[in-house]
């Protein structure tokens, strides 16, 4: 899958053969993929940057200084686009991997011929350190902790002796610019990697003796029982930061004792954070906790934004072209994010995300978009990186997302529902959001009867999608409730009238002859998005149309019980090829089955979905129903949000709760 020599990236030297395999890659001559399965990646985060680590111990994805920044390690998308491995020489398959319980600290145990070692990896989080100056990026009130912008790796030999190798080969700007290394101290333990214009420097600090070969920094040593080692890769907050000033304010660990102390401090931070949550005593508790940690890791702390996923262009079909950049915030995630965070007791994160949405939607002349950059950016121009081969030859590799310019009418309902959840959790409507709320409702009223691209962002012709009409109804329904809370009864009455009109139109035109809700007004095709109807209280769960719709999707829009978004042969979506089942839709089905009283069927499906979790309890966007293989960007926030909703539905129903009264923790009945 590696690139041919004709596609050598800019900045390549004669000493680098772009198509060569690095020492830790498997030989693909037998037809096996040189790429790990998507589900085998581990996810690390400091809530400002994130990374993916392969089972081989290879860091294969890291962008700096923001999660949507240009990559420095991207061998996930092309085996020649940068990597960083610390592990036993010549051993690629670990004896075991796990997260330390309650943390985003990865522990990998290795058995080599002469002994055993344990490697721990983490993105360091430490006490707030901007005492002399402001951070320059924080818009939300800072907490007591902050990202240290350090990828820390520690090693301990626990028995025998093991030869340890360090191979750090950054390639900046999505594989275009190879690193230029230089020592930054008198010894061999500190080095700086330079990229091109606009790239942040990388600083490698280690107690190993590092030397340079081409674009890489390498070291090798033998550890014996009780020996320890470390490597810390650091970067400034932005390309405009003064490196000297930054390093003086937050120095990386310089000794092995300090490195191990930093690692434990980061683990303590995560345990302290997860301990603030409210989790039921249940065998599925670990899935809820891992989902909460993943969602926290996918947030961008300075603004409160939530990334849809940590990656770009991991394929929905290997070798296909359904490959998109998900390192942005979708407004439609707002309701589900707040529902999940409130349900698990994380009110501060819910508050930060709510105000990110409020900031993004602010301004009298600003038109609400479906998605934004993590800093609130509105323009996300899409481009194809033709020099990258993509994961398993899945081209094109894209950065940016053209869907930001699409018209999707569900966005107003997502905003209104998030405002409503926030207000009901406090019995208070912030005055600053009232003008934004009014604009959103009026936009929904003005546009609900027009076609759009729908929740799945199809690139075919606009349609009258049922789910888009549903969310316009949500905008008017929640708007009427909020107007009443605000004391404006005339506006509440007008918006209620609009909600009733939309409701009647959906019921009349959005069903087939069976009374089952369909994808859009001009088809009888099914669509998983209408599973949101009972969850959003469009109709009572006992209404025959809701029950028949849920059961029709369960029986007719599934492959081995897992739910498709829609049948590609019945939908003109502007894409080519097949796609897997959408895991979020399968979790929606679990919740919907609980709502209509099919608890046994819901639990069975939920158990099946939980069994498909990655070895580290993470989820991508889709599942191949035949192999169980994870597909699409990873880890996927929307999937984990739906997991929280589904698991809590089953747990509460089994405890005797009324499905029709399900609501987040601390939120009064809708």
C-alpha cells in the first residue's frame, strides 16, 4: 500500500525511499494489509490534541498544535507519512494492551525472547500553568488542569533483558515535509525536529542516546530487570508561540523519575475526572465509563467544542471513496452530547459545549451552519491530498469538509433542543441566547417546507427528508416551550401553531401506505434517522405509526440485526460503492425498542453491539455486519453518545423505569 517512488513527498532526501517499509511494518507480500485494523488503534488525548497508537507501539496519527491541524505522524493514511515507535526490537505483537482503569493512559506489555517490558503512553495533563500570561486560546473558564502538549512514553523491564528501540520519524504537513533534526543540548538526549513554514517544532527529550538518520531520530539500548527509560515528544501551543518562553513555563520531564511521576499524575487526573460522573452499578458500567472518557478526550478544552472523530479519511468502505474529515464540530451532535453528559453527571463539560454552540450561533447576521471548526471557524474548505495513498488504498484522502456549506434543516432543531436541555437542567434561560433562539426558530419556520440535503449530508439532489421536517418541528416545539419560560406568551402561541402545522404535514406526507415513516416525501424507502421520532417525543411511543416504523426498520433495514442508514440502491446520495451498518443507528434502534416496550429485543441487540466494541471498548462510525470490522473515522463521538443513550435506556427499563419518562440526570420531564 506504500506509495511508489514517483510520489516522493516534498523535502524528501536521497537517503529516503518513500516506498520502503520501516523495520516495524509487516511484509505485505503475502497479501495481508500493512495497516492495523481500525479497531486496534488506541486513542489518547489531553483535550487539546489527540493521537492514535497501533498495537505495534507505533504512533500513526498526531496533528499539532490542534486536533484539526496538519499532521506530523500520519502513517495511518500512508505508511510513509510519519510514525513514532518505542518498543522491543523486532517484536511487533504485544502480549497485552489495556487502558489503566478510569484513564486515557495506555499500557502495553511486551514479551521478547530475553524478557518482558511494560510501556505506558499518555498525553500529559498537569496543573494549570499560565500564571505569568493568559493562554491565548481559552474562551471557556479554565479548570485547575491543562494540557501539557507532551506525548509521554515510559518503559520498564520487569524480567530478564530486552533490547529497546526508539524510531521517531515525523513528516510534517500531511506527509509533505520531512523533518530536519538537530541536537538542542550538549548530550544525546534532546533534539529538535524542524518542519516547513507554519509547522510547529517538535522537541524530543529522552534518557536514551539519540542519533539521526535522514528524517528520523533513532536510539537503541538494552534494558535489564528493573531498568526504566522514557521518551517525551513536546510541541508549543501554536506556530506563533515563543518556544523558549513556552519550554520555560512548562518544561518536559528530563529524568526517568520525573517522567514516571508525570505519567502517574496524568493517570490521577483522569481517575479524578471520571470519579465526578454518576454511573449505575451494572455489568455495562465499563462501557459507559470508556465512552465518557472518549467523549472527554474528543473535546477541545479551550472552546468546549466536540470533535465528531479524531481522524480524517478512514474509509467507510476499504478501497472506496467515502472518506471524509470528521475533525470538526457538528451542531446536530449538540443535543446528544448534552443528553449524554447530563445523564452521566458531567455538567461542566455540558456547560462548556453549550456555550461553544451559543458562541458559534451568535451574531445578528450570522447564518447557522451545520458544522464549525473547533475554534468556531466557519470556513472549512475541502481539498484532496493526492500524494497520500490512504488507508488500504482508500482514496481520496480529504482535509476540510465541503458539507459545511450544505443546507440541512435539522440544524435549527438541534440548537433549540440543546438550549431546551440546558435551560431545563437549571430552570433558567440565559438571556444571551434568546436572540439566537428566536432567529433559529424563525429560520425553521421559513424553511421547513423546502428540500435539503438531510441528516446524512447526501450529495445528490435536495429532498423533502422526513428527519429534516422532524427537526424543524423540534425547533418550533422547543421554541414554544422556551418562549413560555421567557414570558412571551404571544410568541409561544405562534411557534406552537407552526409546530402543529409541521407535525400534521409529516404525519400526512411522511408515511407509506402501512403508516410507516419513510426517508423523504417522494419515496417509500426506509431511513434510520426516523428512529429519532420516539426519542424526540414527536409521537407517543404507543402510537401505532411509531411502533410500526421501529419494527419495520428492525426487520427490513438491517443486516444481521445491525442497522443501515438507508439502502444505497434506493437512495440517490451522490456516492459510489457500499457502506457498512451505521453503529449509531443500531444504538438508536436499541433505545427505540425500549421506548415501544420491546425490552428483551432491545437488550439482545445492545449485548450484541457491546460485543462488537474494539479491544479497548472504542467504536468507529460503522461496522461490517459480516466480519464485525470497524469502518470509518475513529473513535466516533456520535456512536459513543448513542451508546450512552441506549445503555441507559436498557438499564433504566430493567430497573422498572418508565421509558416515556427517560431524561438526563437533573433535567425535568420534557
